[in-house]
């Protein structure tokens, strides 16, 4: 199993868990926020729950909500690597 979640994988998770189609370019924009993409907090929590289940890690969602997508992904990847 990969030890890092890519923007491509995140785009698939967002489509699957939040029902919003996004592009890798949108996600990779440093200032991009989930709300800018039409993904609300429940959608973010769905993505996070999927990541936690796939990688067997626990991630504090209070640290992630309201942060740019790039920071979200960096934090999630740090947690996944630490739990691997």
C-alpha cells in the first residue's frame, strides 16, 4: 500500500465521499479551500474517514477543517507515514 496520498487519489476520494468532481490542478492550488470546491465539512470528514480506514490511522479532524487542501494533504500524509 502506498505511504502517501496523491492529489489524484484525493480527487477520487472527494468524488466518492463528497460527490464533488475536482481536478488535480484545483487541489494543487496552494490557496484552495475545500469550500471553494463545493466540499463542506461533512464531505471532508467522509474523505478523512476513508483515509483512516484504508491506512489504519487516527487523524484529529479539528486540526484539518478550515485549512487549505494542500495543508490537509500534508497533515494526512504525515499521519499515514507515521502510522505505516
